[in-house]
C-alpha cells in the first residue's frame, strides 16, 4: 500500500525543512526572466525551478491556472513538471482549488488524485464552499491513492472573510467549521494526517481558532504578500510544527539563475528554521 501523504510530508519536512515553493509562471515573471510569454517560455521556467530546487525543498506547488492558460500544450508542460518534480524526490501539491458536486467533483479528483493520471499529484487544493460534504469523492480517492488534500479554510485574500467569517446557527463560523471537519478526518493518524487546511500567514493572531487538526497547514503569504517567517509562531501558535510556509514570488523573482534561486530558497528555509521553536 502507498504510504499516506501525511506520513510522507512529515518525513520530507523533517529531512528538508517545511518550505514549499510555488511554481507560478506569471506572464510578468516570464518577462523578468527574459523569456517569451509562450509555451517554450513556460517550459523553460518550470524546468529551471524544478532542476534548481528539487533536491532541497519539501514541496513544490504549481499553480495550474498559469499552465492552463496555454491550452493543451500548457497542460502538457504541467504534466511534465509534476512528473519531473516527483521523480527528483520532491512532493507536489497541485494548486487547482477545485470544488464541485457529485460526479463532477469525482472527475476533478480523478484528474489529480488517481494514481495513473498524467497529472497525479501528492496533494491537491480544494474549495469546500459548496459544502464540506461535496468534497467526499476527493477525500475517498485521496485515501485510496495515498494522496492528500488542502482545504481552503482561512485564506489570506480580504474577500474571503465574507464567507469564512460568516457565523452559522451553532455559533461557529464557517472557517472554524472547516477546521473541525479536517480534525475529524485526521483523527488517530500518525505521524500526521493527510487532510490539511489553507490558512494565510498574513492573518495575524488566530488564537481563537483551533488549528490543531492533526494535519498540515499550508501558509501562503510569506514573502511578496508581506508575511515573514518570524510571523509564523504568532499566527499559528502551538500548531507551528505542522505549518508548510509557501513562498512563490519571493523565490522565483531571483531566476533564471539557478544559483540565485537556490540561495533565495535557502535564505527563506534558514529564516523559517530560526523561527521554529526547538523540538
């Protein structure tokens, strides 16, 4: 049987540190790298990031939209990027934020979580805002494939609050409800559950939320969005050991030089290690 994602992630974080680097080929970044905003530029960008960092980061997070905008040829580059990153020993978290119901949700899950899919990834971001139960097909397939999910819970974008902070009839807000669902999914899992939450590193004090879900917490917002590694303990408190800080532009802007990419990633990794409490 495939080792569950949570166990593989825990091992990768312990061995390489928790840094997750996004692979976000914005048109502006391609231009900054001296590349054309086309499929050839997309392929060069993605391959450079993987080759430079795959032996030292725990997780890559390709954003599928930046590949999909080039149509089938862009998706082919995404397939190669995922396969090359995983072959080099890094875990791949596909940032696709899929969310739907019934057979459509099942089809999205098959695209990214079925073992023989060309886009099979170690984990997938998903949106629960058609109701947490709508994620059931993805949860079931993730368990079967040894993959994981990261569920949008408390996101860093300011618009998210109108949904995530809405209060339910039981007095608990929607974001807290998602965290509670994930804690239930991860009950009894060791050393770490496979069902994580997306919780923005820019949100400040979250002490009113129970972030101890026995699963990973993907923390976007470090770097270009304004959060720093030093902010992480204040935001995540006792759950800090399970945080996976995501940096994208803060690392990627140093390309296309592979050495500069590595140096930038290592600086962030060192700052994160310094911010973490001693074991």
